C-alpha cells in the first residue's frame, strides 16, 4: 500500500483516471454496438446515422489515449465498408 504522501496522491489520481477511462471505453463500445445492431437489422439509414455518431466518439477516444489511432481507423474503415455494402444492396 502507498506510504508516502506522494504515492498516496498518485494512487488517488490513478483511481480517478481509471474510472474516467472506463466510462469513456464503455461509451465508445455502446456507440459501436449501435452500429452493429443497425447492420444486423438491415436498416441502412439507421446504420449510417449510427456510424456518423460513432466516428467522433472513436476519434475522441484516440485523443484521450483510450484507443490507438490505427485501431480506431481500422474499426471505422471496416464498419463504413459494411454500411456501404448494406446501402448498395
């Protein structure tokens, strides 16, 4: 356990940051899940709207250090390809 005042402070800060990061991660997953659900139902308009809402959330996660830049780009690319394929069909 933390003994010095500085290590106690660092433990408090870490706990606070962990809670914030966990909520951000959960929020990103929720937005991605909405896109997945819209794709599964086959509703192209809902999928497109959900993807438009999910993109800024993912990129915000990149700036906050929650998600790696390439991971976010890959997810957006794959989801947009699926939405485009659904719209074309």
